C-alpha cells in the first residue's frame, strides 16, 4: 500500500482504535504535513489496514492519509 503522492506515511504512536459505527485511530502523530509533531489526533475513518492486522509497522489508510502504526497505546 504505497502512498499515491510519493510521501512517507505519517507515524502514529500510542494509538488505539476508537469509534463504534466507524473505525478511527487516536494517537500521537509525527511527520504529518499539517500537524505539529507530538499532537494527539483522531483520524478520519479507516478505509484499509495492511494485511488486515493491527500491529506495529503496518500501514493504515484513512480518507486522506497513510499512517504507519507505531507502539500501541
């Protein structure tokens, strides 16, 4: 699952799944193009998970962003 724009995925640390009707991630982001490092965010709806497994190092795609899963929270 490579980024279509050639950019690297955003690292999300201390993440957890949130939401009941939609899957979202909440965690601390690093290397986001418009959010300062160290900010806690809640992503838009998760659309795809690499290998369909939620583990460190895998890539998760939301509507606009690719995230690399870091250490879970």
